[in-house]
């Protein structure tokens, strides 16, 4: 054999120089870092799920088109007949399908910064140029900068999370409409947190040919199942559908999601409990000296301390895992993000943080 290539020679340099998405170990920790719903489903429903598992034909491939699940989702979300649904193994996979579909040699994928990190990462995976337009200091959209960037880069697609992660705020709807009007490309509204926001742009979909709307079940209590969906016109979705790997939604995900969606009252109650806790955590944080708290419409709260690294480590020593965003973007200097957990977890977090802050 001739001289074999090294990985560095063979792998695209953007990929070679990437660091893998880091998921910190969380065994034995109070886990408040990943926007998960802390509540389990009630026992009666878990037993029904166990029965589904017992009878599931897992020797067969899943239904490739996930027909039954799509119908349930359509009814559940009251999606009009002119709109189609595309399912992904989490909405991450949908972002990937869109990026792969638009990845012409000079195509640009645009978002704001700071935003959901997967927009940038997936653009890189798909060999697409990423442009992130910096938000204002208060995390609102810098509309002038955005319109300028749109004119300059002519993006194929713009991703906007509504509410935004990791900042938690809901962008001004007027600003989003101006962006939609200014671009010739697609605009994907990512509503991963809509149940906590009491706001959605889903009713706007019909008015714009180039707007798509993304949802996920991850943040409402089904993160382990991996199901995301894209709603939009067939003229777009039928092309993304070709990129979707045929069996991306597993049999268990299809069966369990359908079952759980018959009990949306349970998910709503859990979301309500999380929203109530969000008010309490916000009040506790706001009452502490030396902390700046940012208003949140999601199931997490962003806040700024004097020394984020030190506070993060001290919390970790007390077995409380949150997210340290310091160093990820200049606007997030000394910022930490806590996902709202169960009442006792939130109380423990607040009292630990209070101790740590008053000692430093
Ligand atoms: C968590 C998150 C997602 C990804 O969710 P999946 O688990 O892949 O469905 C997408 N967008 C935003 C803004 C998120 O915060």
C-alpha cells in the first residue's frame, strides 16, 4: 500500500480543527444545565408506555413516513392543510437537513449572536459559510446590523430562535417581520421554547412563502425520544424530505410520542409548574447582591455574576451543574445559565448560589 493519509491530511480542515460538542458528566449531580423538563410522566402513563414497548415490532424497521404520528401532530398543532410537516431526530437534525439542502459553494447560513450554537456548528458540518450578526447589549436584535448583513451576504437561510437560547428573551416580532421582508432567502423560526413563552409565530406562516417554523418535544419533557418537526409549505419541505434518512424516527419514538400526545394536559401542567418556578428563581436571583438577571420567556434563566468561572466551579463542588457561558461570546461575559428544575432543586441552587456569592 502507498503511504496512508493521516487524519489531518484527509479530514476537512474546518472539521479537523473543531472541538466536539461537550456534554459534561452529570451522574449524582443536580442537573440544571440542558433545558430538560425535570418531571417524569405519571406512573399510569409510564405503564401504558411499558405495554407499548412490550408489543412493539422492533424486529421491523419503523414506519418510514411516520404517518400516524404526523397526523397526530397535525391535529395537535392545528396545522392547516396547505402546510406540510417534516420530522427530524430532534430539531438538530432538521437544521442539518436544511443546511445540507442549501449548501451551494457560496451559500450563507445566517443567525444572530449569541444564539443556539448548533446553527454555527451545523453550518460548518455542511460546508456552508456561517454569518452571525451580533445582538444589542440587551440581547434584542440589532436591526440595522441585520439588514446590512442581509444585503451584504444574501443568506440562503436565516435561523432565529423565538425565544432565543442562551439569552431567554423573545425577539421583537416587528423586527422579525422586517427581516423576513428584507431577505430573499428562507427564514426558519425555531420555537424550541414556545410552551414557556406564551407566544408563537405559527399563525404568520401562511402569509409568507419563505418562512418555516420549527418545534421540538425535547424541552417539554421528551428529550430522550429525539423528535423535532418543521412546519412549512410543501414546495420547500418536499426537497428537505429527500435528504431525510428513511428511518430517522425510531419505532419507539413514534409509538411513545403518539401516546403522550393523547395526554397533553400533563405536559401543559408540567410546563405551568416550570413557569411558576421561573418566577420564583428570578425573584431569588434578583434579590442577590452583585447579580444581573435577564428576563426569560423560556425554561432557563441567564444571569451575570462577578466571576462566572469561580461561581460555576463552586456550584459544581456542591453537586449542582449549570451552564457556564463565559468566554463563549463577548456579550456573555461572566454569564451563567440555569435551567429551571423541580422546586427543591431550584431552592438548593438559590441557597448555594447565595452562599457562594456572599463568600466572594
Ligand atoms: C434545544 C434547542 C434545539 C434542539 O433541540 P432538539 O433536542 O435537537 O430537538 C433547537 N433549537 C434551540 C434554540 C434549542 O435551544
